[in-house]
């Protein structure tokens, strides 16, 4: 049975981002109209019944998250849409916001109605300036058409949606750090509990949801939870966006069900390996998750299957690596990222990432010692589980995973005193670009 | 009466901090247009949460004079109703704020995994050779600043170079050289922008 895309069906059409197009082709704002005829709790029940799991990284059930949002309080409630999209290898929310912004706007409005919020803030990363321009222009149109603002569609419900621009920080994607940043502070995570559901933005009950998660909400309301459950394996229902990058012929965002296998994504959707080289390994969920090997190609890309295979679906950013990739170099490249992005709040992460990078850079330069391998796992294990947010685990994972699967390459670097796999696409003078 | 010998407070030789102080800068106030923009933006947040507008306020100041000086940060502090130290705390955290002058065109080369796999390191090397500056530096004429940045969220179009706020995608070393020449000749008109963006035309 051919899969029928519902999130990105029209993204290639020239005017897909306009309100007119959305109303004409995507039954635009019918979901909102329908939602306003039932009680907010019914919406939460529908989302729960659909089994929708968060698309931002953790895969937590969205309906449950909304149910936790405190009701017995005089304080206002908030929706924060996480449009920070900074996990290396992830670029799906960008497409949704730029080519189908009204789906997100409608999703924000329905979600506000469901949890009893009047305001949704879309926290967009600073580098998405051109996306923000489109999104804000379309929000303006939604206001003028009566889908936002006072007394939405005459249903007595008030809803404001604002875009808030970040300024360059991966950590701002972590939900409590996002809230801190939205409050005008450094994007550093909070100690949990309290969770955002009871004390989030301005210490008010808050739900933080990813862009793709919120885009699924109008579809659930419109087509019913059964439709959603019917797409994909048990507990992994609904349409899903996959970001394929790295050594493939056609990198891009592909919508599919979670029945799809890694093999179908790489050799089907993405057109196969670049220059038909052999596949060496895959990172299935953004840079923060363990690697998978070619013999796992037939794993379906669902939260549960990927987890069973020993990794995580995370943000569904599939990075494909061919046989030219040196795994020590790969770990060094990613630790450069984590070292740079560590917010500095927890000592194990702030100091540990720096040391991991230095050790890896020394190994890659051919000056590593055999003791360094133990040191690498020692430092990594002293970061994992010892930080306030999941950043620490994310940073140590590329090191531990490559060491586990490709230990021979690490040993060869020490033994031969050089990088044993210098690919043609890398720098000719590594020192110039190493730091 | 004190028996202590007179003590020098905070003499410079005891000042060990490596912290670089912001450039003082001349008197700074928003242009009337920027003031109006700020006043409109701050209304998006509850009246007692003006600090939420701080990133927006800083972008306005940075766009007005190219980078942030101590005077600009003080002005932002006044607008927000917080201390200048709180503003500096925020400025020093986020990578998109500059506290030193930068070139007219800031070339941000993505260096993270997916871009590196498709040749970003070679792109950086080409820019180093073409511009005669290293990452983090500005050329003597103040035209270009070269920066290496982390994943821009466009890994399918690797390697990506963001010039100011505009994206340039799927570049190879030859193309960046052409891009630099084109910017030298035609300025902003040479920007190509995000490919998704173009499809809407
Ligand atoms: C270091 C770190 C970075 C994160 N970055 C993002 C991000 O860029 N976008 C996102 O949606 N979620 C990100 N998350 C996950 C969020 O914390 C949160 O789980 C998510 O926004 C919840 O939304 P969801 O339930 O809809 O997935 C990040 C988490 C961590 C620990
Ligand atoms: S790695 Fe360059 S955009 Fe993601």
C-alpha cells in the first residue's frame, strides 16, 4: 500500500505556504473549527487515544504531557513550541514552518485550547531568520482571517501566537533551557522537578512541544485517532518525517510511516549510497544517539524498534556514513560540537566535553597513547547520568558508541601514530580547521 | 584610628581576570524606528516580564551599529529595566551577538558532521586561502569575517554557508570562491538564499 503523505504532501508546490492554499487543499482550520465544538478535555483524550509521541527527541506521549499540565491554578498556562531544531542531522521542522506554516499555527491554536492556554510562543533558532519572516507573515494572515486573536471563529476562545527568536545555542532546545531563554536569560536547564507542566514559563503551567508534534494535532482532530493509530506499528503511529543526510545520493526530508526500514530510507527514498560506496554505519536519531551497523538495515524506523536495536530514534535525523569515514575523526567532529554547545552549568559536562575533545584531537593527530582509550571511556562514564539535562548523555554517546563498535580504529591510530583513514573530502591541512 | 597601613584597592596588578571588557562605545540610543519596534515587541510578553524581549532588543542594537558596545548594552538594560550586568550575561552566552566589529559580510561555515562529510572542511580551507584570514578573523578592509559555526539545521543541503542571515547551500570550494567574488562585485545582490525560499517565487 502506497503511503499517502499528510504533513508534507504539498511542500513542493509553489504557494504551499499561503493561507489560500492551505484552506483549499489541506482542509485548513477545519480541525480548529471542529475542536472548538468539543470540550478541551476531549481533545486531550483524542490525542491520548492516537498515541502521538513527541517528535522532538524523547518520544514522550503528547496526550499524557498535556494531561499533567496543572489545571487548578489561577495562573495562566502556556504552550511553548520548540522550533530550535539544532540537533546535528535534523532539518524537518524547518520544512514544515517554511512550506506548511498554517498547519503549525492551527496546531498551536488547538493545543492552546486543549490545555487552557491563551498564548503560544514559537521559539525559533536565530539562524532561521528567513523561516521566521514567512511564519510571522502567515501568522498575521491567520489573525486577519479570525483564526487567531479574540474570540476565535466566534467560539469565545482567545488565542495569541508569537514567534520568539533565539540567538545561537543548541542547549536552548532542551525544554527547561528553552523556557529560561524565553524568559530572557542564558539558555541553561533547570533542576527538575518541578516540571514545566506545573511550573514552566514564568513559573506557570507549560507544555513544551516540538513543531512536528504540534503539526500532527490538527490531523488527529480532523481524521480521528484511529486513522493515526492505523499508520505505523503499534504505539508508533502517525506520519513521521525522516531527515536523511551524509553519504547518500539524495539527502532530504522524507515522510513515511514508522513501518519503513532503514534500508528503504537509504536505498529507496534517498536514492542509495553516494558513488555507490559501501555503507559503514548509520546514526539514526541525530548526533546524540548510538551508531547502528549495516546488518541492522532491516530495522523499522520506529521509536521502539530502533531502541531494541540498541540506539534511539531521537529527532529522526539519519546520518549515513560510508567506508571513507574515520570513526575517531567522527567522534572528534561531534565532540567539537558538544564542547562548543555545553551550557557550562554542570561541571562534568562542561569540563568533560572539553577533555574528550582534546583527547580525540590528540589521537586523530597521531599523538595519542594507549592509555587514552581508557581515559576516554572513564571521562565519558563520568559525564553520563551526572548532569541536569540529557545533554551530558548525548555528548558522551558518540565516544562510547564508536569505541564499542570500532575499537580497532582507535587502537590503529595509537599504533601507527596517524589517522589511518584520511578521506579525500577532509581538510588537506587538518590543523587549520581542527579548532 | 587604624593601625593598618594604607591599602590600595583593586590595583591593576592584582586584577587577574581574563575577562575581556566590552568596548565602551559612544553614547547609544535606538533610532526612532527601532524604539518603535522594541515598544511593539515587548507587548508580546506579560507586563511584568519585559526581560523576555532582551534578545530582540539586542538584535535591534546590533543591527543598528553592527556590534554591541557597553553603551549599547546599557541602553538595552534601560529599555528592559534590568542591570547592565544581566544584559552582558546574556550577550556573552549566545553566539549570534558580536562584541567586536565584524565585516560587512559574515561568512558562517557549518563545520558539523553532515556538512563535514560533504566537504565543509575544504570549503573552509578555500575561504582561508581566498580571503587570507583564519576563522574568527576579519579582513583588513572590514569586508569579510570568517566564522566556523555548528549545525545550521540544513544538513541535506550540505555544505552550508550562512552569509549574514542568508543561506548558501550545496557549495564546493570552487563555488565559494565564485560567491566571494560575486559579493565583492555586487554586494547583497549576490546572495542566493535558501532553496526552499526560492521555490515560493
Ligand atoms: C540538549 C537537548 C537539545 C534538544 N534540542 C531540541 C530541539 O532542538 N528541538 C526539539 O524539538 N527538542 C529538543 N530537545 C528535546 C526537548 O527537551 C523536549 O523533549 C521536546 O521539545 C519536547 O517536545 P515533544 O514532546 O513534542 O518531543 C532537546 C533536548 C536536549 C536534552
Ligand atoms: S551539519 Fe551543517 S547544517 Fe547540519
